[in-house]
C-alpha cells in the first residue's frame, strides 16, 4: 500500500510539472515580442525565489516575497489585461469547441453562424484585384466571437459577398472605403467600421494603421482579417494577432477556408 501511495504521488507530481510547463509555455507565447515579456520573466524569477526560500526555510524573506506575490496579483491583472483576454480567448476557441459536430449540441454557441459557407474565393479574388491597383482595403471575417461591439461604429449593411461588391466598397472614390468591412454568414454586415488599434511594438514600421487595426481586432477576438496595402499592394492575412505567411493566392484561399472550419 505504501508503494502504491508513493507511486501515485510521483505520477501526480509529474503531471503537475507537465501542466505547469505547458501553462508557462502558452503564457510565454502570448507575451513574446511585447514589453510584457520582461515583466513575465521577472515574475517567474520572483516566484522561483519565493519557492526556493520556502524550501530552505528562510522564513523572513519567504514571507516578504510571498506577501509581494499575493498583493501584486491585482496589479498583474491590470498589467496583463490584454494578454489575459487573449489567453482566455485562445482557451475558448480551441479546435474542439469550434467543430461543427460539437456545436450542434449547443444551440447557444452560434451554430447558425457556421452553417452559411462564406465565398472565400470572391474575397481573395477581390483582394487580388485591389492589390493590382494598390487599393487599400481591410476585411474582417467574423467567426465564433461576436463583432457587434465594432459593427455599431460603422454603417450597417446586408449585402451578399461578391467580388464586384467588395471592390466597389473599397474603390478610392467610394464613400465607404474608409475603415473596415465586416463579413458574417457570407454577408457584408457593416462598412466604415472603426477597429481597435494594436499597440504591439513588434509590428514592423512599414505597416500602417490598417495593419495595426487588423492585428488589434484579431487580438481581441477570433476574427480573421485580410489587408491590402495602399502603398505596396501587398496582401496580408492576420489571425490571432499575428501575420500568417502564404505562398500564393491558392494557399491563402485554403488557409482561410480551413480557419473558417469548412
């Protein structure tokens, strides 16, 4: 019996270490390349010092560091507000949670939004045409997270997605070309939408406000964003707050389809 208890303890301890390592890895992945990475490393060092002083029974320093860790929890939540939101979004947007077969069991998780296939070819084709003419564009595709909080900042629409419609919206002399167009259920539901701009310092300086806005909305939600640069005509694909590279338009189309869980 003692041997079994010892074995259970070791297995539990091993699983505990693995889970903590995975958690730290995902936190590091979220804050990598940001100013918060230095704060994260500092927290890990202070936490390791706290546990070390507890282990060697240095009561005074251990109580001081422990008190700092407990009191600093609220401050950490404020400092890492954006990263915590992104982490919770990542947890809530796992592959299991986004599978259609799984969502069918839960009516409240926007099953309806996943039943209409979005015409990705029309969207990518419009981006290609606008790229040739160096027409700036910002297209946001809604997935599981609602974008109602940004739709209200623009003009409400209800137009089915087609390549000519998208091109006409972002035509330079069009009154609708400023801001972003939001697509939901293969319908353009809003234009001239104002998006939250990312303060991420790792974004190269060659990218302007359109790209920062695309990064900002994909940081805060699970939406997908396509950007056409007005300066270079280059097409950028952004998800989870990061630029996603692609070789050609066929690969871009496949990537968007896969990310929409077709």
